[in-house]
């Protein structure tokens, strides 16, 4: 399901299921269109990434053509039907790779990469400067933009109240660029977090901070992101819309790690700067959109050590605790059509606290007596797990068993239909990944649907994200993963002990696209030689 | 079935647009990273129509970068003043010269960096510079640690033409009784000399120390640190010379020097008796000199016509 489905749904009032329930028919319908909308938005962002100044040959810089000779022309087998050749490319190292055909330029440029090739290893001290030791400036090994983190602030100064403060929350970094010209970059700090300089430094000679009392640290590029904003997607909730952020989360049993998608509503800095504003709890500052346990391409769970968002394809690249690299699509799972259809008339609904939750979470749900025209005779609540095991809510409202328990309506002293039912709260543990189906079967004594069992359905997704691809690198000591400014994959170990051992990998996508009219082949990567054969 | 060698087809990127406006085109086979670095240099240090700028910017037009080799600074005495009275470094077309008291005595070091001899390689230059007591030399080559000495076998003739002399003409003074003199990049300018102030009423009598400032018109210049102190608030401008220390000796991939440089005469001119003096001097263009002049005239014909 596309993240932008909620944007469509937010045209409806908050009481409507179309707005709040992603398992509703309406949202499943909206999802058909928002999928396209979502991918267009991602492609637009990817296009801007392809203009990134640093990127090495990826994107629009160079193409590689193969002009076919007549004996290798694409073979026509019917109207608009062709047989395409099999391509094998010889790399500069001498090894050969199979080159697959794609029929879409988006897949040519931004498809899932097929090959990781190690380029180099080097040792880097990632920490350049910290406000805890302000006189020490470590060497920058390779000129790069500078990553800055500000954390632990308890006070942001206020102009007029804090003596000598001019009103600018900033970090000014002075040093030399890669051509050894003296440069200065000022990063304006709106809140604690992670920032990056615009300029590229080869040496830092001074760092000045003002406006906050937290610890500022200056690192080599993106060594220490606190969280990652996803520029390819938006974070839309029922209430509001903002940038989509990602971070790691651990399930309540501390067994699995995964990705948490959330959007921020307020900045903590806001509370620092205004008197008489209460300190917000973290939960008030952000809204979680989904929690996803990560699975490998075979559907087996694995634990994430670190992750990054690829500028090459907009996808999430993760580093597992075993040192392997996985590629995930950054999206949320689609709610499926329930196996059992809802009745045309609904008397009683089930409303959960959340529609998307993490593995091993316990969630409260409520019944909602919607059609209060007929007295309620009896209600039973069914639960179908992702592995298709049906259980029924028992009288204690906590236990789920194989036998049906019917909650009776309070008919005896009732004068109005609404008096016959008090909504009940019950809980469920979600210990299985996938969509959980909750059915509410109710029998009413008057009004539409009388004489039949009225069934409503509510879906709750225990989120997961299955990897598109896995690269078995087995770098068990690796701690961090990110993309360098040249769009190379950097996998780093020992970074936490500040003696980072960097390994850089070239990311390649061995694919080609055909130009039938010109009888030529467009390649994504560089090969010394390409062999064209027809099977 | 056939085997093919893919043909590279370069297409435009946003950097190319930037390059056009900065007057630097992307070269065939040049990586985007190197091109971006070249454009950053061009944007930071725009070419000007003077000899100095021509020398500074020529390498980047062919996609090459200068390499920093040595940083030379002055040795200071106990008072923080340079040990040398008038230090000067000069790299000409064929010679490296270092003075401790320029204008008064001969250079302490003269190295022929063109011909094979003791100044042919940078390693020899480093050894000679390091032996001078009034300067300190720091090696700067940006080579991996394991190859840190490899630069010593590069030709020293590619040292960039230039010297430590510099002049500030009519630099403004702030309305303050203490004026620090700054470089364009905000760093402090040191080792100034020959100051000329245009506000005569404020700069009437130069004193030997700050403590001697006693009445309007008194002023004191800290020549080492580049600070001007006045008894009353300063105003107007100051023109002065200064020595560019620490001085960075760079290796220039495209060596540039003016043809009027006397030090290259021994390469391009033969001896001839000078009419006015009757003494042999290098006046007659030899074949190499004639070739240079012809190349120049071909590029810049100094007459109407072709």
C-alpha cells in the first residue's frame, strides 16, 4: 500500500472509516491510484539525485552503446514481437557477468542493483571535533561535507533574556576546502538533531557554536545520523502530513529489530524557546506510521544493525548483525480483501487503537455499536491470524479460544436500542507477522438486517518488510552503512571506537535496454567487452 | 553471435551548465568529481586580467591541479619577531632564491632548478631549504603515507613561479585606535613593512612602542603582527608592503613564467656584444628562443593582416 493513500483518505471526515481504517474498502480502492502517485514522487526525487554533483558516472553522465551488426539484429517473431539476445559482459577484472534486459528506463537507471564490487579499504577517524574537547581538531582523510550532531540540549537561549545572545542558533565551521581555499559554513540549528554542511572541507581550523547548551560533534559526512528522513516519500497520518522519517525499533521481546516509519509533529526546540510551554513527551512530538520487522528474500527474520536510504534507487539498504546487506522497498503493506465478506448492513464494528503495529505488541480494541436502531441480541468476536487460525474472544475479554463465546445484549431493562449494548474493550497479542482479521458477528432484533448474522471486518497489520535482494558479505564486525558522496556503498566497522575501518563498494546494475529501430543496446555499466548471443 | 566493445556516449549534466558560465568545459574522460572540484576552484578564485592570475589559473584550464609541496615559515626570536631582517623567497623561471636580508645582502640560497644538478629534484630543494636557520620547512605533499617520499623525485623546475612580496594599496582603516590588517580570506596579515598613511594629522610621529603613544599624531606599527595603533582614532587608508609568510611552494603541472624573466635568457638567447656597453650580454635569440617567439607571434600576431 502506498504511503500516499492516507493523503487521499484525508479528504473524508475523521469519523469515516474511509479516513481512519486502512483495511477499509475505500482505502484499498484509493491505494490503486496512490501507488502510481507514490512512485512518480519517488522518481521525481530520484531524478534530482541523478544531478548530484559528486556522483560518479551514475545517472546522466555517461551511457554505453552497443551497435549490433546485422547478424545480431533483434529477431522479429511477429507483429511487434521480437526475440532479444542474451548478453554477457566482461569486466575490467576479467570476470564475466550476465546482463539482463529491462523494458523501462526507470529500471535501467534506478532498478535494484545486481552487483556489489569492493573498491577500497581505508581507516578513517570519523570524529573531527567535539564541544567536549574544543581544542582538538582531527584530520579529515578525504575531503567531504561535514556531519554535525547536536544532542542533549536542555536550554535554547532566548534573545533579550539570555545576556549577549543575538538570536542566532548556529554552528560555524571554518577551515579549508579541497583546493585549500579558506572557507566558512554556518549551519543554523533549529533543534537538536543531525545536520550537514554545504561546503566540502579538507581541514577544519575552528568550530563556533551558539544558542544551545547541548553537545555538538562534528563528524565525517554521514557517520552518525540520529534518524534518516526519506526524501522519496511523505509521512501522512490521519491528522497531519510531514516528512517521513525512519529509525530502528526493537520488538517488545527484544528479539527482533526492524524499521519504524514516523513523522514529526513538533520540534523539541520549540519548547526550549518559549516560556510557559509544557515539555512534550516524545510520543506527543511524533506519530508512528508503521513498525516493520525485516525479512530476508526467503521470508526469514533477521536483525538490523544499521540502515540508509539509497540515492541510487530511493530504497532502504540495511546492514544486518551478520554483516550482510539487504535492499528493501520503503513502503507499507497492503491490506488484502478479507476471506469472508462483510454483510451489506453493519450493526457493530471493531475499532482498534492502531491499525498497524509491531510484532509481539498487545493492542486494545473496542466494539462500536454503529447502527443503534435495533436492540442487540448477541455479539461474538472472531480473530483470524495470518496463518489462518480462527479463535474467538472469551468472556474475560483477554483470552482467545477455539469455542465461540457470545456476549449477550442487555435487553431486560432497556427502553432504547442503544441501551442494549455497552461497548466492550478487549485486547489481543500480535505474535505473528501479517494481516490479522477481526470479525464482529452481531444479531439484532429490529431494523435493517434483522434475522441474519451481521458481520463486520477490521484488519490490523503486524508489519514486516521483505527484502528485494540480499548481498551476502558476512562482515560481522560492521557497524554502519551509508552511501558516500560518489554514491559508493560504505560499510564501516570500529566507528564507535572512533577508528573507522571503511570498505567502499561500487554498486552496479547489470541491465540493458534495447533500441529496436536503431538496432542498438543501451548499457547501464561499463564493460570491456559484451558478447551477444541468441539461444 | 558477436563480441562488441561498448561505445561511450557522454551526455550533459548540470555541472556542464555551471562550467559554461564559469568558462571551463568538461574534458573528455574527466570524472564528474574532478570537474566539480575544478569548477569549485574557478568559482572561488575567478581569473582576472593580470599576470599573477594568468599564472594561478592556467593549470585548471587543462584539467590539472597544483600540488602543495612545502610550507615555509619564519623562525622567530624570543620577542616573537623574525630572526631574518628582510626574508624573501623567489621562484623564477629557472632558479630558486632565498634571502634573509633582501636588498642588503646576496641570497643565502640560490638553486638552479632547471638544469641537472643539485637542485633538479624536490628532495634536493627540501634538503637545502631545511638547512637555512631563519626559516622552517614543512612537507605538504598529499600522497599516501607509504609513498610520502615519492614527491622528492619530482622535478623542481615545476615549482610555481612567484615570490613572497606583496603590496596592499590604500587599504581602509577602521575608525578605531587599533587596526588589525587582514587578508581577503579573513586571516591576519603579518610581516608588513614600508607603511604609507594618507591621514597625516593622525599619523604624524611613529613611535617605537605602544607605550610611547602620548599625544595626537603619535602612532605605532607592530610590523610583525600587522597591527596599527594610534593615539587618536584612525581614519583614511594605509598602503604597505608585506611578506607572504607562511609561504606555500606549489608544484605547477603547467609551468608558467613571463618571457621577460631574465633567468631564462641563458636558455633562449646567445651572447652578443651590447652596443651601449661593449660587454657581452645575452641579446641574440638562439633557435630555441626564436621558436618560442614564433610560437607566440603565431598565437598573438602583433600586426594587421593574417
